[in-house]
C-alpha cells in the first residue's frame, strides 16, 4: 500500500485534499490521471447498468434534500457507529473494528471510554438562520432520492415494473476513523441502482443482480475470480431482507466493494408513511395495487478505483541500455485498456521528428485518451508510461518517414509490432475496445 500511495501522489492519481494547509483527514483529491481513469470506470458502469438496458433509467438528484427524507429512511435515528476513546494515548476507534474492544491497539491500555453512539450524517444549514429548524444533511447514500423520486421517474419514463433507476453521485459520512487510503473516506462517490419489482420476485432479481454485478467486475474490469468473493451478511441491516457483499482481496485483507440488498418494501413504505403520499403501483392489466419491493446494487467508485490500482500494481524487470546493466526494475500498472488514464502514448524517437508525429497524435486523441511525450530517452519514456498504466506506446522513428509505419509497443508483453499509419486507428481500437 505504501508504494501505491506514493505512486498515486507522485504521478498525480490521488493526493490528500487541502495539503497546503496540512491536509484534512478522510478527504482526497484526484489529479489528472486519477480523474481520467475514475471517469472511465464510472462511464463503464453507466454503460453497463443504464445504456445497455431498456428497463433501467438514470437520475441525478441533489446532495442536500428535505431533512424529513433522513428521518423516514431511519438515518437520523440509526445511522450511527459506536465509538470509544483511549484515555491514555487519546486515539479514537470504532468499537466494531477493534479486535479486543477492551484494549487500545495503539498503546495497549485498557483505559477506554464507554462506547458512545456517533451519528455519521454530516449536517449543514439551509437559509440565513443557523438553528435546528434550518438544519439539513449531506446525503449519506445516493439511493434515498431515488426512492422519493421514484414515482416521478416511473411516470415520465413510462416504465413498468420491473424496472430500475440508477444514480452516480457524492455521498458523505462523518466516519469516525477514515483509513486505508481512500477505502474509508468521508466524501466519496457511489454508483447505485434500485430495481423495483414484485415482492414475490425480489429474491430472483436479487440473485440475478448478484451474478450480473460479479460478471461486471470480472469480465469488464478484468479482476481475476480468486481476488473476488461474495460474502452473505450474517446480520441484516434494519432495511434488508437479504444482503451480500462483493469483496476484493486488498493488501490489508478482504474489503467490501459493492453491496447487493433485497430492501423489500422498507423504503417506499416509510416514505409513504412520512410524506403521506401514495407510492403504490397499479398494474393496469390485473388492476392489482401494491408497494413494490426493491433490490439494490450499491458500489463505491473510490473503493473500486483503489481495488483496480492495487490489482494493477506490479514490479518486474525490463531490458535497459544503461551502462553496466542488462535489466532494470520497472513498475507497471496493468490496467485494463478500456479504463486506463492514458490509452495510447505517442512518442517521436527524436525531438527532430516531433513535427512529423504531431498529426498522428492529433488524429488518435479524438478516439483514445492520448498523450504526446518527447522528453527523455525512449526507455525512460516507456517506463514513465508503464508506471501510469498506458497499454500502448506508438513510436515514430526515422524509418517512419520512409515507410509510413510506426512501432506499437505493448505494455504487458513489451513486444513491438510495426503498423502502417493508415491502419493504426483500427489496430488500436481492436486492442483497446476488443
Ligand atoms: P462499510 O461496512 O465498509 O462501512 P457499508 O456497508 O456501510 O460499508 P454501504 O452503505 O452498503 O456500505 O455503501 C455501499 C458502498 O459504498 C460500499 O460497498 C462501499 O463501496 C462504498 N462506501 C461506503 N462507505 C464508504 C466510505 N466511507 N468510503 C468509501 N466508500 C464507501
């Protein structure tokens, strides 16, 4: 993890927010490569969950909503963790994360305070008066506005049950102990989909979505099956009838990437109760009237991003022309080409060839995330691209002036292939998008 964290900072993937002022715990900024890759992952999710399905539609609701929503959802009452403080070293812990809840893991003291409930909702005020009447909350999960907007979306999109609503957006939790880099942050992005169906079909849909989501992580993002597992919950959250997590084998142990829950009718029933509005569904064929059940898939984009980087990070050896050495160590991010921050690097072998190479770069960058790099030896430039996970480097050399062909180097195999400039786009498209 230390190596990865330092690579992320050095190459501008992720760094501490507000570092100029000493940083703020639990908040992270994404630099140019980080943002490019995170957007690509998000887009892939959207394409998989919304664009390629006729019965799932999108939504983009606000971060701050009517505070009553959080009363109805149970968050104001129940979204709390137990925390304890060590009186000796002043460290604070989540009780459920302590191996021995009577001993401080930092200094070994047994002098811990009684566990206290701590609500994770972040509070703010809306309007000019800062009092309880004007209190509002930053959403702790993106799904609640999906439930409150459900009827509006269903009617305007003319969807019939079963159908889903998907949303990607920020969520905020005042985590007691943000840690493990971005794994547990206080501000993070969720990619959620709520699928509305009949109660007696909910478990079938729950199983269906499990399989679909597992396949997404394996087939589209490229995780090997043995670094993923599905863990059913022993204890169910208050809203769920069935729940299981898709977990990834992080360097610090298994950790949840995505939760799949059968939420039953909990949410719509509660919002009907608190709002006084009728959210029942009427089946016009059978005239049946009922409150739909909901199956949820809830994936943390930042956690997924971290898992992708952990999975991609590799150290191996490559040939070098450095004096006295045949090989040198290289750091490679083996990122799936579709989501790599830079998909193609265009490298003129010599500065003198830069002008001749520009046109290729301009052309490729319309279709791929492309970088142009002319500084340093070619070996150094390859290493630089390996480190940020660029799957293909295109080198324009002096022969290219004659034969109108370039060398394409593959990041993983380090093999090089000569490709005609007029074939380059379709050659790369085949490799990147398969
Ligand atoms: P955990 O048990 O790790 O606190 P959770 O069960 O509370 O997670 P959910 O409420 O089910 O998580 O949220 C769905 C997804 O949102 C999680 O699978 C995770 O990927 C992401 N997520 C939740 N909390 C955080 C956080 N503090 N930082 C980053 N991602 C998070």
